[in-house]
C-alpha cells in the first residue's frame, strides 16, 4: 500500500493496482493467440492509464462515506465501472468515426495506421481498425460484468449490483442510439429530446451507476438510494452540457479533441438545437455535418451559435441546474462527507477545461 495519510488515496492506489492486475491477466492469456490479439490487449492496458478516474473514485469514496467496510468489493466494482467506461468510449469512437482520443491515436486509429503501413488498402485498414475496436469494447464490457458477478458479497447485494449494471448498459445503449438518430437530422430535434439523450447516455453510467452500486454495497436503505439516483443524474447532465460547450469552444490543447469534430459529425447538442431558431442559422445550415468542414467554416458556425444566444442560454441552464442540484444535496439524508464530495464534484464538472 501507499504511505499516503489519506485513506481514500490508499484505496485509489489499491484500485489502480487491482485494475492493472486484471488487465495483466488478459494480456497474459492473449499471448497464446496471435500477436495482433496480444497488441489489442496492450492497447487496452494503455487506455486505463491516466485520466481523471471520475467513476471509480466516486464509487470508492461514496462507499466509504456511506459506512461501507468491504473495500475489496468496492475496488472490484470500481474496476468494473472503469472498464464499462472504456468499453463505451471505444464503441462511441467507432460510431463517431473518431480515430483520436486524448490527443493520440485510439485503437481504431492505431490498428488502421499499422495496417496501412503494412500495405493494406485504406478501406481494409479502416475496417480492421473498427473491427479491433468493437472487439476491444466487447471484451471490456464482458470483463466488467464478470467482475461484478464474482463479487464476494451476499447474494442479495450481488443481484442488486448486477441489476444496476444491466439497467445501466441497457439505458446507455438507448442514449447512444438516440444520439445517432438525432445527428441524422431526419426530424427537428427538441430540447427535451436532447436532454433525455444526455441523461441516458452520460448520466446513468458515469454518475448514477457508481453511486447506486456504492450504496448497495454499503447496505444503504431504499430511500437513500432513490435520493442518490436523482442527484447523480443531475450531475451527469451538468457534466455533459459542459462537455458539449468544450467540444465547440474549448481549448484543443486541453481537451485533446478537435473543436471541429462535433460540427463535422453533425452532433445534435443543445447549443445547435437553440441556434436553429436564429435566422442566421439558414446561412450556415449546409456546413453543419460536413465531414470536410474547414477551419474557417467551423469558425463561422461557432460565431452563429454564439451570436444566436445559444451559448449564453446553455450556460444559464448549467447555472440553474447547479442551484437545483445544491438544493437536492442539502435536502437529502446524506452523510456530511458524501454531501461535500458531491458538491465538490458538481463544481469540478462545471469548471473543467478538458
């Protein structure tokens, strides 16, 4: 264990050590197959390094704040949440045709580039990269489920945790599906459609699942779990609204993502939904969703979105939701440590630059 005086840091260290151990086992087993399959597992291990670890830290800290004592189960559950995150990120990149993540090639980009270098034609290389990513995401999803199914807790808790996980994957898939549908622009998107998609796609797996699993493992009662469900989903919407703002107006050096990618993809965010009502949108409508969008045209689109008042409106929504969330946290019967942590987490979700 680490020499840190902070017990949460000790548990976080244990989490990272355990995650490395689980992935190392996959790496070891993969060597019995092809070198490409072993490389896939090396890439997955690389993906787990760094990052903010929002989901596993939330689960671990909530579990302790709620009086949980089974740290081994909490750590394994935290590993499962991180693996679920990795799985969904990998699949999301394939769906969005993204080849960059955190400023470097993702699995699709890495494997496609290597195939090209070895003589594959572009279409074959792209298919190879996407195939590898889909399989990598599937492996992480299955491994996450396996960890939760093997938790050394009583049967009632284990079933409750698995139910939360199953519901999370089910609803997250619905959110991803809705995201792609809205981005095809086959019908006019309404703000409540976009908010529902955000709630399903981001809030449920990033914030609700870690909190609810922590509560179940800590033996919390039903009323407290219900309060945490409401709070967590509000945090998730705030997180995603800020993410959408950063996607268009953030510093690429900090976000590690091009601020043209959402515009080229035609991603339907509240910023775009609100901007559509401005007469100036007609002048740039044809640019939105253009896969070859230039920097100059991207700047035009951003200017119209900002001058329409959409950016200011989304910022005001974030502020209002934070005020409502603070009220929910104050009124909930939560331990002080958890209330403080959720308040701080909300502030971090709003103030982040990456």
